[in-house]
């Protein structure tokens, strides 16, 4: 969806990957969690559209701030969605921002807070590992968006439908003469998860080896 919106002239499109490694951007979202009034113009400076968390968790507030904006609700199989998230961004959340590292890094602390307070402890209420509960929350969110967003502002969209409905919603007459973008983000995230797991294993093994070496040295 990000690639499609960029192609249609609604880029740059803000994605979670644009936010999480930008300390200032993360801080702006954490300010919202602290109860401060969102400064959407500052948060979305340089962007014309937004997808993914944390933006999607605040769609009602953004609808009020941008009364002309359109809302795209993407659909997919709940089972495949859960399996994908369980294998990618859920473990990645813990690998990117381990709890112990938060004591040493404000950036990591804010990143973890944004991820967990908005997603896993926020929208999923700490129930993501319960498959049935998580899928229930997923489907409940879909129905809530359908109720809350006026029909003239909402597109309930399956990416298999291609460019036509998206262009119709956005008032674009010239439909791109190319296939709808398909970015295999899931496979890329799985590779990142594997690499991070190995990285942390090597790190912990190194720490243990150094400690054992130090203890042996002291005893000797």
C-alpha cells in the first residue's frame, strides 16, 4: 500500500519503518502517549499519506484533523494475517528493543514504549499470543472502522482488486499501466528476525565467555 500510494502521487507515505529509527519522530508519538495534543503537522511533515502503526491506531484523531482525507481499510485472511505477524513483527519487537537495553538507552526505551503501548499492550490488550483473542481484536477493528468512517471517505480494499478502486477513491483518472505493487515484506522481516536472533545469541555467548574468563582469572 505504501508503494501504491507513492506511485499515485501521495508520497512520501509514512510507514512504521520511517518512524522507529528516528529518535525525534518516536518522541513525538510518545508525547501523544503522555497525553499531549497531537501536532499532526509536525508529525507528518514531508508526508502526504500514512500507513501502518502507529498511525492506524489514531485514525479517528487524524480524520478530525484532516476532514478531506480518505481512509483505506485493507483486508486479508485473519489466519494468514496472524501467522504473518506472529512470525515477523511480533518477535521483531522484542529483538529490536529488549527490556534490559531500555535501562541504558532512552531511544530504545521510547521505541519499546511506542511499540508495546500502542500495539501489543494497546490495541491487542496483551492478548496477542492468544490466537483466538488476537484474531477477534483484528476482526473487531475492521468492523469498528466500517462503523466510524463515513462511507464516502472509506475504501474497504483488498489488494487483489488492483488499482481501480484505489484510484476511484483518490480521484485519479489515469490508472497506472503496470501491476499493483507487491513488496514481499514478510520474507524480508523473517530474514531480519533470524539475523537478530543470531546476533543476540552471539552477544550473550560472548558476555558469558567474558564473565567466565574473569571469574577464572579471579579464582586463579
